[in-house]
C-alpha cells in the first residue's frame, strides 16, 4: 500500500441510471435504480479510490456493507455516490457512503474493504476450486 492511502480520502462518482441499473418490480413505467446496482456502484467507487493508492499487484475486496436505500431514483436520472475513507487498520479500510440524486438523499451507509495481494488471492482461489472439484 502506498502511504497516500489515508483516512480522509474522498471521491464522488456521478452515474447515469440506465435501464441495466433498474428493476421493474412495479411495472415498466415505474422502473427504478435497484439496490443491487447501487451496491455494485458503491463497491466500484470505493475500489477505484483504493486502486489509486495501492501498489502494483494489490487490489481490494469487499468484506461488509451496511446500506440504507432511502429514496427511488428513476431510469434516466443521475446519482452521485460520495465515499470517504474513515478508518484504515492495517489492510482493512472503512468507507462512509452517501448517495444523492437531483431531488433526494438516496442512500447512506458504510462499506469495508480489505487489501489483498492479487497473486496470493488467485492461488487461494485455485486451491479452493481444486477442492470443490475433488469433492
């Protein structure tokens, strides 16, 4: 990890809510940003901020999410997701999350990530895959 990975880092990502990010459980005319898509966008935003401050060969994985999805965002609107690194304990990082669209505060929460060595992680995953195949 670079020494630039420090508490207080923040970024905001603006995302257009396209059809792929929506769910139509109330019908096509009430299509809204889905919670799983919001969660994925939060993870991508946090990971991108971390990657800017990690060494080559390092990445991060999500380990926990606390999320209140408080308001609907319609297809065709935008959302801004702001993440702030609020704690760093060794390789464990904690982010505060806030999301808003043009009208409402949409979400708030907390997301934890953990810095990993990519090659070591691939090795662990290959070993697990071999165990699963064996049976």
